[in-house]
C-alpha cells in the first residue's frame, strides 16, 4: 500500500505538520464562530481573511472526506482502501475548495445586503463638549483608526480600548424594508414552522423521486428544498437583527 508505506516512512515529517495545521484551523474556526459585528470591526484585515479562509478550508476538508468515504465504502475491506480514499480526497479537494469559495462569497454578499449597518464609537471629552469618534478599522495589533463626523482622524492604542465605553448606532433601512422586517420578526414562529415543514416535505420528495430514478422531479424537489432553506435562513438573519436593535440602549444612534 503506497500511502501507508509513505506514511510509515515519513511518519513524523507528515503527521506533525498536518496535526498542527488542522489544530490551528479548528481553533480559528471554533474561537471565531458566530462572531459579533463589533468583533469583526476589531480585527485587522489579515486576521479577518485568515479566519474566513480557515472556515472554508475546514468545510472543504470535511466535505472531501465525507464524499470520499461515501464513494469508497464498497471497497472498505480491500487492502488498497486507504490508498483509494486518499487519492479520491486529494482529487476532490481543489474542486471542493473552489465550490466553497463561491458559496462563501454568495453567502457573504447575501448576509451583507440583509444585515443592518452598525457603527461603533467612543465619546471623548467633558459631558458638555463630548465628541464622538467612530471606529473605522484596526490598522495593526496595537493601533485602531478612529474618525469623527466631519472626517478628521485619530489613533487609539488598542490596549486603552477596555477603558472606553463603546457605543453602537445603526443605519435604518427604508420604511418599506423596515415594515417587512417587523412583519417577519413578529411572525417568526409561524414562518419557522411553515418553512421547516416545507423543508421536510421537499427533502422526502427528493429521495422518493431519486429512488424511483425520476431525475427531473428529484432536481425540482431539491430546488424547492434549497429555496425553503434559504427563506428559513433569511427569517433567522432578519429576526437576529431586529432582536439586536431592540436590545440596543437608548443612547444608541439611528442614522
């Protein structure tokens, strides 16, 4: 078995970097799962890119292994099983990586369009003459870039941020969109139940048509399942945003 022989020959050289890489990717993925908007603001561009890349790589690895195991299950007792599995996973990895990159970009754009835009700022000066400085981005490990309402800039040492109160404001969407969001939020339970039922029905139909070799109907039912899932996710994002807005303090600003 070529793969096993290579693994035994380069056991330390191959295994140690693989474990370190996978551990790093998993740590980044777990530590930064479901990040808050303010946490994203406090990340440098390179760190934010690295986190997103780790999410894509973990998803790619898991997907490639899953598909590989499913497609080699019929030769599981074969002595060349691990070689076949390894070769298939290596072959699947580049295509899976491209697929998840495209899906991630679509997901990012989708969430960006639905989410409210949040602005975070600190107040500097005496109460009568307080000035608001908005958090623009993190330049490096120690420096934050701030901007006021008229476009002046200043820098803040990141270590001093815990001494400041970070306020939050949001940009309100148009009246029509806000009325839709409010309707979705007030009826979220009914929408959730309806969409979960739709997902279950379309998923069962997909497997029924697939088992009966009705390709057109199976594709159609899978498409309907994808639409129901997307709407489910849309309701979740809108509800999450509306809940957060309701929890904002009275000192928050609406733009």
